[in-house]
């Protein structure tokens, strides 16, 4: 049997890496190849290097000023030649990107079975996040086997009339990746220059780690976020805000304009995944609009303020380790203040409990695929 694992962005690469490794390193029953669309280029390549993954197909689709129309068309047509060349039985896509949606559609055209990892996340609002909610909903409609991270995501799929036997609750593979990474980063012969630089530049035990990139926050959202961060930096001069700024110009412009030259705000390039994991672990508080970071942080016992109005990841909000704050300046500042002033709240939000997984998601996915009756 032949597996094709497809991804295009940094978070997809992180979350698919443990699946690639499990199939390629331990499984002789499957020939497993990797196809990257390179919807992100640089940030994706760093992850591949860390996980020692060499793609078999590289569509190399990233272009300046690319819009969703062109990207979608390029992925569908680029996938055609890969699918015709390799003729996979199973194609694995991940999450909610344009790569996910377009690659699953192309795979459906080819007759391959589509396997969706991180299936069933929904906000039930087609514009939030845009275009991710529609990407994952369309992918769910096309998918044959749905690997849902939690029972909440399984329930979302059941409501969309997906057959129950094709939904497998696995936990999120991001925890598998995090475990692998924490182990690798802390081994004695591991060296990472970014970690070295971070060690020298951290001068506070109250590090606030910030990341943000969501399209829905572009424009006024990022301006409000920056103003909130500025205020937090003034109120707490002993804190140090470290902000790896996403490469998207819609993020870079407001952030560098509004937050440059503030002594306790450090704007840096996006970090490689190992350094980012290291820094999450050293942080006091994380402020982000990222999906993956929300899932990782509870495993490291870090409270998270999420700069979104809605979330497709309600589990940690319910568990109390994550709080939705939107992009409202007053709300971001007051919730950050609460975490600085209220020790009890801080302890409650930093409890070590992760509703997103136990690090065995990949094991469950591989087992399910291996146990499928021949020809399914
Ligand atoms: N991440 C990283 N370097 C950074 C910021 C994030 O390696 O500078 C990792 C992070 O650990 C997580 C993933 O990238 O696994 C999240 O990516 P992003 O926030 O871009 O996407 P999302 O999860 O929101 O789809």
C-alpha cells in the first residue's frame, strides 16, 4: 500500500512530522512519500530540517503577493502530476489550510482515500477564521477517514452526518511532536544557535511570549494588539515581551511601526521550532492568536491569552488554562494584569493538564490504517 502525506505550512509540517516518521521509520508494509506545496517556504524548511524529513515532491508554490485564487488553482494542478506519478492509496492532509482543502480535492479526483488529520474543528462561523473554517469544512466533506483530536471535534463531524465508524478520536499529533522535540532539544549533543542567542538576551523571569498571524486580525486588529502590548510593557517594566514576528507583511508593518524601540519589547524573526519550544517553556505567559500554540502550551503548564473572538479549540478554554481576549486593547491589558497580580488565577491557569492529547495520536492513526480491511 502507498501513502502520500501532503502539507504546505509550518504548523502542518510540525503536526505531520511524527506521522511521516512513524510510517517511514517503522513500517515496512507501506511505501510512504511526502509532498510539500511550500505554501510557506522558509518557515517550513526549518521544520523539515529539525525532524530530518526529506520531501519526495516539492511543488514550491510560494509566490510574492499570492492570493487564494491562484494558490488554490496551483495546488490542484500541481497535485495532479504527483498523484499520477505515485498513485497513492491513501493521501493524508492536515487541518485547515488552502493546501489541505485543495490537496484533498485533487486526491478525491484521483480516487485515493483521503485521510484528514486534525479533523472536525469548527467555529460554526464561515468567516472566522477566514479561510480556515471553510477549508476544514470542505475537507471534511471530501474525507474518507477523519482523525479527530478530541470528542468535541468528533461531535462536530457527527452533526455533519459523517459516518461514526470513519471518525477516530486520536488526540492531537502536535503533542507527539512536542514530546519528540522537548526530548531532542534537551539532549546533551543538541546545539541550536537561536537558543543560545535567546539565553543571552532574556533578562527577566517574567517573559511574555507573543505570536500572531491570523488574517482576521490584519488591519485594526494588529494595531490594537500592538497598543495593548505597549501598555503592558509600560505597566510592568520588569517583564520582557519577546515577540517573534510572522513574516507576513500585514503583520510586520504595524508591529515594527508601533513596537520598535521599546526597551522591554524584543521583536525578533520567527523562531525555528526547537527554539520556539524552548522559549514557550521559559515563558511566564503566552499571548497568541495561534491554534497550535494554544494546544502546546497546556503541556508546558503555561497560561495563554488568545487574541481571537471565537475558537475552534474550546477544550482548553473550558479546562481554564486558556482565555479568549479578542483584539480589544482594554481586555488584553486587564487579563494580562490579572495574571500578574492574582497568584491563585495564575496557578489555576498554569495547571499541567492537556485536553488535546497524550502524545499517542500517531500510534492510533497508524493502527487504524493498518487494520483497515484490504481494498478499503
Ligand atoms: N512556532 C514556531 N516558531 C514561531 C512561532 C510558532 O516554530 O516563531 C510553532 C509553534 O510551536 C506551533 C506552530 O508553529 O507548533 C504554530 O504555527 P502558527 O501559529 O503559524 O499556525 P497555527 O497553529 O495558528 O495554524
